[in-house]
């Protein structure tokens, strides 16, 4: 059958008896039954009552123990129906938990961006809970998910911005802000991937090569990915002066070649974020000494053997500035007053903050300083690691390492 999720909310508060008996008879979700009853005007339901009901539901869902959506779960949900079931089962719970996470912030009601994010999540929770069971017809669910994906794009930049505000007002300190964002974003990665996976499975828009299933490509070619990033960024006027090249190597004894089972759409984002940082540092190094230096190349090395695929992004942009070195993995590093008022951070173009789609959307504020920590979170979720080596005055080497994902390793992921 189609997506269906077992109802377990509302036991603490039962706003009305009629819809519950309706629900039992039709096997519908109570919320959906309620909606149907309202439509047939047997029950007149005020918006206020519905809001109360949803608030109670959010409270209840947030008390459930939330199991993260593992990458293995996403791999295993390889039809639109099964991905849809996973979404209906897990997203309301995750959204409720995130709403409570927001409400734990001091004075959150005073920060408009936080209020916005909370409203976005509440709306999505409600839309999912009010979805009527359409059997095998996924149209409504697809519309609902598409709408969620669109509305949620602004969440990452809004939160990055809001944390800056909260720190400026002394409501939170850097450690708290970073930890709070970390918790929020770790949880968001999996649900964001799951909704994209569903969208691609359902639209059949997951690639023409035949090796793709949703977000997973069983023959993902990391060289291709890196070349695509270079082509894209070379056309960007901010970086077109920076020479960029890709070199790839396969270990001589490897049987598997360089292709691996992976998520090309995310690999592109990770590599792009790092190459943008490198290209930006390269340009900055040039600006600092225009008479002596032409832009040095950014080189991407791709190597593979039968166990792993590794990508190195190497630049000669002078290395990570001393005042940044301790805080590059901190989510709120660029958002405090001192940093955002320093000359270096006011000017840079806003689009150096990537993750524009599918992760964030609006480039509300230039350089939120969330690129590196977010890139590392995604890499870790994908079972890999990200390390940086900065050589003072010389440049940075960023290393991304992924194990090949196969049937045996899949259960240990995420
Ligand atoms: N390749 C690099 N070379 C020099 N500095 C870098 C490099 N990558 C990152 N940095 C420094 O680390 C900071 C944080 O990077 P990131 O998390 O991507 O945030 P953002 O790009 O939004 O500033 C950058 O602002 C920059 O100062
Ligand atoms: Mg960056």
C-alpha cells in the first residue's frame, strides 16, 4: 500500500471524540480524519482548535525517542513508496524535536529569524500530519515534500544569521551557539537527504546513466565530479582568474577503478565548498601582493584503491589566518561582532557561502563561516572524514576520504 503512518500522538489530549471514532472506522490518521470531517461539515473545527491540537501533537512527538535516519535507511528505501513511508514515519518526529530545540533557546521569541524558522517547521509538521492517506497515489505526498524542500531552504542561513544576532546581544556565547547549531544541523542533514532521495526517486529524475537510484549512484565517478566543479567555478567571475586543475590516479593493483557507489549531488557540494575557499584565499593572496604574484593554481587530486576514494584540494593561498585557526570548525565563528566587523569579513562576496541548493538557499549574509563545519558534518554522515592542513604563509591542503560503500559496510553507515 501507500504511505501510512501509525498514529501514536494525541493520547494526552483528545480535542474531540467524533474524529477519533471516525478515524478508527476508516483506518485514517486521526488528523486526516479530522480534516475530512471538517470538510464534510459534520464537525466544525476552528483554526484555533486545530492549532491547539497541533501544539499538543508536537509536544507528544517531541517526547518520542528520535532515532536518526541513517544513511543505510536511505539506501534501503529504494522506491518512492518506501522512501515515502520512511518520511511519514520519521519527519514529524524530527520536526517536533527541532521545534523543541528552538524553544530551548533563551528569548527566542525576540529574534525574528528564529521565529521564522520555527514557523516553517511547525507548518511542515502540520502539513505532514494532515496529509490524507492516498493509498498508492503519491501526488499529495509529493506536493507536500516539494513544498517542504522549498520552504526549508532558508533555514540554514536564517539560523546562521540569528545566532550572530543572539551573540551580538549577549544571549548566547560562541560555544553554546556552535553546539546548538551542530545539534540542529546534524539532524537536518539526514532528513534533507531523505526528502531529496524521495523527490528524485519519484520524479525519475535521478540521472540517465541507469546507475542512479534516487540520490545514490552506484557508479559515481569522483573525477567527473571534481571536473564539473572546476568547470563551474572557472566560469564564476570571482574565481575565473584562478587556474584550477584535476589530477586523478588509481592504484595500480586496484580492481574496482575509480568509480564508487556514492551520492554525487553531495560530493559536488563538498568539493565545491572547499574549492571555493581555496580560490577565495588564492585571490586574497594576490590582492595582498599584486605586483609579485599571479594567482597560483588550485589543484584537485583524486586517488582510489579498492577500499577508499580520496580527494585532496590543494592551494597556495597563504594558509588559514592565525586568528581563524582555532575556530574553523566552530559553527558560529564568523558570526560574532568582532569577527564580522573585521575588514576581512565585511567585504567578501556573499556567494562564497555555497550550500545554496539544496541546503540553504538564501545568501542572507556573506560568509556565515558555516562552510567548513557543515562540509565536515556531511562528510561524516557519509561515512568519510575531512581534514585540513594549513601551512602558514604557503597554503591549505584539504583531504576528504571516503570508504567505498558496499553491501557489508552499509549497515555501519550514518
Ligand atoms: N583554503 C583556505 N585558505 C585560507 N583560509 C581558509 C581556507 N579555507 C577556509 N579558510 C578560512 O576559514 C574561514 C572559514 O571558512 P568557511 O567555514 O568555509 O566559512 P566562509 O567561507 O563562509 O568564511 C574562512 O573565512 C577563511 O578565513
Ligand atoms: Mg567557505
